């Protein structure tokens, strides 16, 4: 879904008006789904209110198909993020909307489904995971050939242009899914839409800088921008990817820094330095995830019949005495104490 969004508004199905919505952190968020709208009103509402007024695009669903769409969008200084899902249909940035003078650049990452997009007389076919850079100042067509989803990263032209070698040439050029910088960018950006992900001004400032770095690398950064990105955005993205992999696989008793480093394509020493730059270590982070997993199981009734040793093994521990000692140091109580307290 294209990223031409006037973020900071949502549609109210009760009043029929666009209402400003700002998160407690000071940045604006849009959340909208046709599931909240009567089926007979979905196309008109999406087209007239969300397409014309917010996205500044025209939307034409495939006929004789139930229309479905959902979007969550977040805006920060010099950055807008949009995650959208839509059934098959055509989205057009027409001459009427181009006349608004917006010249932001949007990197569109196709997450699922088949997409063809056309602009400048070129057609780009996006498979799942592929990306393309589009300009809001140009007439373009975005054909979603099947139900699917996409991610849009919108950055002002004046911000992105100095970071990329010939940014104009990068517009409407396919970025294949196996591009290393694109994979890092995608893994870094999607969690930014979660509640609480941008809790402080410092976190938001760093997130914006990191996304700028990674988009520039994806498109072809200038030498100076690449040096900054390698020292800043790439390191942050790799650390986040490493933590996500550990969280997802912490129950594997053989999980090691070597396995995680191999998954990311870096050396174990490099990965250890990333954790140290975050004032921690790989081992401490892995231990914390396993202990938290065990704590959750001990406090949930569906695991009430599990022996403490079974829970420890399921959480990834191979040594029961080490688990008990670490658990008590972390929570100030034994696993049995925590279970009994939760049961009461």
C-alpha cells in the first residue's frame, strides 16, 4: 500500500468525521479497518475518506469481490511508517492528487501477495519481500493482484536525497528481497509500530536516524552516509534482529552466540560487541529470556500440572540447580514460591 498518508487522523464510524489522534508519546498514529464498517459502506468510506482525504490516492477494488482493508500508520519527524493490508484492487496517485505539491519519497516493501506498480513509463513486478522506491510527485499505479500486505516508509525528498547516490535514478528500480540492507531494514522497522516501541524522545530520535540510515543503504548510500550507517543504523538493526532471534528461540537448549551470529551472517565477537554496546552481554540476555519464560509458565494455570524441572527444561535450561539458583537471584523467591503465590 502506498505511503502517501496525512498521518495523525483516524476515521470515526460513529460521527463520520476525521478525528486527530495523538499517542501519549507525542507522535500521531492511524489505525483503521474495514472490519469496523458495515460491508455496504466499506468501499465508499475507504475511497472517499481514507483514500481521497488521507492517503491522497484513488482506490478501485476488484469487482465482485468482498473488499477488505486495514492500516496502521505512525508519523515521526521526517518519517512516516505505514503497514497496510488490502484485498485485490488498484491504487492510483492521479494528476489531481499530484497537484498537491508533495514530493516525499516512499520505499514500498511488498510483504505478501502479488503486486505490479507503474510510473515513469516503467512497470515493476514485486514478489513477496521485494521493494521499490516511489515519488509522491509522480502519477503512479499500484495494482494489488491478490490479497496481501505491504509496508511503506515515507521520507521527505530533502532528507533522503543527500544520503543516496542519485536518488532520482533509484525511483522505480526494483530492490530484490535478498538485498541484505533491505532485510535488515524490514526486521528493524516493523516493530516500531508496536505500542510502547517509541516510548521516549531519545528512542524516537534514534529510530528515525536508524531508518534513514538503512533506507539509504538499501537504495545505494553515498560513501559518507554509508560510513555513518554502518556505525549507527546497521549495528542497531543487527542488535534488534539478534534479540528477536534469541527471544524466539530461547527454549533451544543448544542456542549459543555462535548459532545466532551464523544466523545473522556476522562473527560471534562482533555480535558480543553489539550486546556490550547496549551495556549487556549475550549470555545475560539469553538467561533473562529463559527466566522470564519459566516465570510465565509458573504463574499460568495451564502449566499447573507441570513439574518445576519440566518447566525449566522447556524454558531452555539443561541444569536444574543452575536454574533454581538463577531464578532465586532474579526474582527473590524460589520457583515453587512463585507458583504457590500465583495459585493463591
